[in-house]
C-alpha cells in the first residue's frame, strides 16, 4: 500500500510563497509520475502540476504557469510544489497523487491511483 503525506500548507498573504512537500512510501517512487491537484470549497478538484518519474518533464495548469514549480527528489521519495506570487484564488486544499503507469495524460485525476490526505493553503488579500 502506497502512502502519500503532504505538508507545508498554511496561511500566507497575497504575493507570498509556500513550499509544499509530499513524502511517499514504497521502493519504486522514481517509476511513477506524480501530480498536484487542488480543491476549493464547492468546486471540483483541479489539476495544478505534474512531473515525470525522472523529473525531466513537467506540466502546469495555465493558471499557475510561471508562479508554481514542481520538482522531485527521488532519493528522498518526495515531490515538491514551490508556490510563488500567491493569489487569493489559490486558496484550496492541495493534494499530491501518484499516477498510474498506464496513464496517458497528466491533468485527469481519474488516472491517479493514490492520493494524500491534503494540506490546506489559504491566501489572504
């Protein structure tokens, strides 16, 4: 059973930064693409960013491109989301997830097999 544990959320003023971390269990971490999603109250879960197993390819939602950076450290079984220039619209619960090896896209949450419990990010104006 794979476990994903997010950390690093909190309250920050608009324009500020946060760094989220997601620690994964298991010995095959580097095999799998990983993604970050977020969900605000009353809204559907939406794609934020994803990274290939090697870390060589990254993908972003248009709304965060240029402000957020996804990265991973396969030696530490950890994926990160550096969030800069935060806006109130970024307020949500942020989840990391491990994608299936057989997935063909990165933005579809249905192609992710394991999910963390989420970490809350609140951006005040």
